[in-house]
C-alpha cells in the first residue's frame, strides 16, 4: 500500500512538470523570438498548453494562470498529502489533476476543423504535443485510479472489521 500511496503522486507531478516546462518555454521564447528550437518546442511539444491558455483567456486573463493558478496548487496539495500521508489531500489533488488533464484534452480539440466528407487521404493529427498530452492524461488517470483503488481497499477492510466485530458479538451474546 505504501508504494501505491506514493504512486498517486505521479499524476500531479507530471502535470506540474509539463505545465512548468511549457511556461518556461513560452518565457524563453519571449526573450529569444528568433530561436527556431524554442518555436518548435513551444508549438509542437507544448501546443496543448497554448490552446488551453487561449480557451482559459475567455474566463481568466492572467499571464501564467495555468501554472500558478492550476498546476501549482494541485502540486502543493499532492506534496502536502505525501508529507502528511493524508488520503483526503491526495484525493483532492488526484481528482483535480485528472480534471485538468481532461480540460487540456478538451481544449486541444476546440477550434479544430471537422471534416464532413469521406476521404481516403491522410488524416491530419493536430500538432501540439500528442506525446505530452498522452503522458499527462495517462499519469493523471493512473493516479486517479490508484486513489479509487486505495479507497476501495480501505472500505473493504472496514467492512471486514465490522463483520468480524458482529460475529464476535453474536458469539458472546448468544445463549447456549
């Protein structure tokens, strides 16, 4: 259980690391706008964060909100859950990281043109870091699943303890 408890940390950690990397790439591009490598990193690897930032800007127009307003608080909750060995904090962190990962995937599809005709030609996959998106989504869903598995184990143990107590109570209180 100790390994599984620590494995829950993987989703919020991957989400924070990817968001921090995307923010650093965007900031580096602001300082060196002629760098082809930074353009490639920003557009191809972390394009998912550009799309989600554009979608979020309709609601919150703060620079760095994805990092400081979403990923960092989720990561801090996960760190507190790890240090305090607190299931509720881990549960909140893993659920929020899974929700944020789903939001990233949903915002990745916003604005994508849809084809309404059948074609045997090539299908264009949207650029923007399919590997990054799959890693974030996979790790966050793994953490989410582990959280639920640990809760099911705890409930199973509680029910088992309750059944044992009831059996002992019947044995003691039943007349012969």
